[in-house]
C-alpha cells in the first residue's frame, strides 16, 4: 500500500506544482495537494510567535510573514494527516524531485517501528551514523550534528501529535523546529543516500523570500545568538550519542 503523500503548494506557484506533479505521476506515486498558507493573509500572525524566544534563537528578531506561512503550512499538513487512519505519511514541499528509488525506500521504512520522523532530504552532513540497512544501498541513519531543510520528510502519528504541541508558539524557522529531538524525545532519522533532491524549479523560483542581505549584528545580539546555537548543538550531540546506542 502506497503511503500518504502531501505536497505543500501555494495557489500562485503553478510552475512548481506542475514540476512535482509530473515527477510523482511518472513514479506512480499518488499524492494530495495541500494549499499552502499565505502568511501575510493570516490575521495578526505576530501573535503566533514568541517574539522574545525568536529573537534569542534566530539571526533576525522577528520572522517574515512568508516564513510564518511556511511554518503553518507544515502544521496544516500534520493536522490533515492525523484526520486519517494512516500510520505515517510523507510531507513534501513543492520544489523537490523524488528519485526513482524513493518508493522502495519508503516501503523499507515501513517494515520496522524504529523511527518517528525521517528526513528524506536535508542540508549539511549531520555526521550520520547507520541504524539499519534499507534497500538498494540506502541506510537509515541518526545524526549527531545539525541538518536543515523541511523540504521532504516522513512522520508517524506520534511525531505529528508531538510536533503539533512542541511547535507552538513559533520560536524559530520550521526546519529547526522540526528537529529538536532532545526536547521532543522523537526518534529523528535521515536517509543516506538521500532519495529526494531539490528540483531545478527550486533554483529559478522563490516563494517565501528567505533571501536577504546579511547585515552586521550588534555585539550583544551576536553573543546571544552564539550562546543559543552552542547550547542547541551541545544538546543535539549529547542526545544523538544516546540515540545511537539505545
């Protein structure tokens, strides 16, 4: 039985939707499109953010409306999933390309209950440590250092229920909020080699507006940000070591 696949897509992003639709249909993978949340259209979206915590954890003091929309879109996907009886689902952003091996990788993932959230794509190596072999040379891994991206991942019901609680209020960007296993207790994993990559359309279209010019930060802000990130990475590494051997 094919897993549930949700594709998050803004109504205006027809080029991205056409790209991933052709990709998934070519692989014979059924999916459901979820209309993404437009952050600027959310009334008083600032009230959904813990501004003091956000300023402590992030380079900017406040998130962009587009980032909030992306964040809420992922919560919407998890809420939609939990209204079904499915044990787990795949959540994709619309700028990825699913590789032919992904279907078999997903099948192999479903054979054991040894994960809660699995990243199918991420930036940074994360110092992967193998947990088990999957199929076709792919491995399920635990990460000892950070990985980023919310572009493609798998969640089971425990993960979705936990994240819907832990990710409110908003305190950081969505890919970082998904990846706090030392706080959530989730068995967070990755796949090597990754069965999902960024599609060419990801480099030619931009929907949220993450890119802005880096500006110098006051010394106090820089120190606070360094301390916040250092604490997070120490926690991640310590939890990762324990997770590898448990």
